[in-house]
């Protein structure tokens, strides 16, 4: 199980100046990167969100994962692009 929150306890998530939150944008960008293990995806998401919000928002990750790697998108089968 892995629980990921867009901001730490008692902290507010920043809406920023776009259609989606800083967390949603970072997650959407990182989750499709080929070959990234789930822990690394969320380390990058945390870094992206903190950078985007000038360290005002820090995502929180809690969980207990098995020893096997979990990869959303393998390097051998990158996601197809919706745009030509």
C-alpha cells in the first residue's frame, strides 16, 4: 500500500496559476516517464512541487511496499503520445 497526499498534515495545497494543482501537474508528468520505479516517481514529484511552490507545499508519502520494483511505464513500452 502507498498513500500519497499532495501536502503534509496541516498544510494547504497551493493552487498555483494554472488549471491543475502543482501536485497534479507534477504527478501527471512524472508517472509516464519510462522506467521510473514508484518511489523515484514520488521523489521527483516532491521535488517538482516544492520547486514550483517555493517550498510552501511538500507532498507526503506513506506506505509499505514489497521489495519488488513497481514501474508504471516500462522503458521497453513507452506510452503512445496523444498528439501526432
